[in-house]
C-alpha cells in the first residue's frame, strides 16, 4: 500500500476558502443579530458590518450608539428586541455558524455539501 500525504495542499485549500466561509458565517450571525437588535429608526441595523480577512472575521455595528445599546440591559425594547443582541445571536447559534463554515469549506474543497 502506498500512502501519499497531501496535507500541505489541503491546508492551503482550507486557508484559501476560510475568508469566504467566514464571510458567509458572519452574514448569518449579522442576520440573527439584526432580528434581535433594537429598532427605532433602523440606523443601528443598517450599520451592521461583516469583515473577514484570512482566517479571522469580525461582526459588529458602526453606529455611534451601538455598544451602549448592546450593553444597557435595563433599557426597554419592543417585543422580540433586546440588549445583548449580538452576543445572544452568537451564543444561540454556535452550532449553526460552525456548520455554515464547514459547509462553505467543503464546497471550496470540492465537496457536495
């Protein structure tokens, strides 16, 4: 039996698809966060961004009041809206986000997922 090691090729392929996979997962997270975020004018939700570079990604909001709105758990919100909107979207969807990344990487590697 002959064994051929393609680890370097696989690592390169994964790294090549990581940014795209993280962008897709970031968009899923942002969508979930937007479903929870307080909405009065819509400015907060419109300020949501996903940035992926290499094997790292960030999801957040650029509105000047986004951080305070996120942290003020005592503020009143419309039904279905809440503080900690990004945090709860992340903690409540880790399995879904991991599966999204796995599916996207599989596609990049030529899989059928």
